[in-house]
């Protein structure tokens, strides 16, 4: 069993920045791609960014150049640095080891205009 705890969400004005954290209870990042997902009210959950065990990163087109995914191996923590936030980025953000059943409860990001 893996517990995932996201934090760092909040209310920010458009153009601002936030840094999300995802603390995992195990070093699952060693064997699984870690993903950040988001779900806006009334919308499907969508993939935002991933980081592989060897550190390769991929981003959804709508966040390229604005968001950065990173990881601190010793702490089993994955981060999502979000810059130039837009109102459309408002959502609950989740981390998820890809191809597993484990999800955190998410952290809410609200971007105001």
C-alpha cells in the first residue's frame, strides 16, 4: 500500500506561482512513472506532467513552459512548480504512480482573474 499526500495548493492571482508537493510513503518513484493530474469541476481528470524513474519529464501542451515537475529522491517527494498560472489552471491536483491504484486526496488550486 502506498499513501500519497499532496499539499501546496491555494488561492493565487493569475500570473502567480505555486509549488505543489506530493509525499509518498514509499520509494515507488524507483519503479513507476510519477504523474501529476488535475481535475476541474465538471471536467475529466487530465494528465499534467510526468517524471520517470530516471528523471525524464513530459508535459501536457497546455502547461509546457509554465510548469516544472521534479523529485527529491531521499524524501520520496515529487514537486510541481507552477508559474504564470491562468484561471483555466483552477483544479484539484493529484499525484499518481502511473499504472497503479494509488491516488492521493489532491490539493486544490484556485486561480483568480
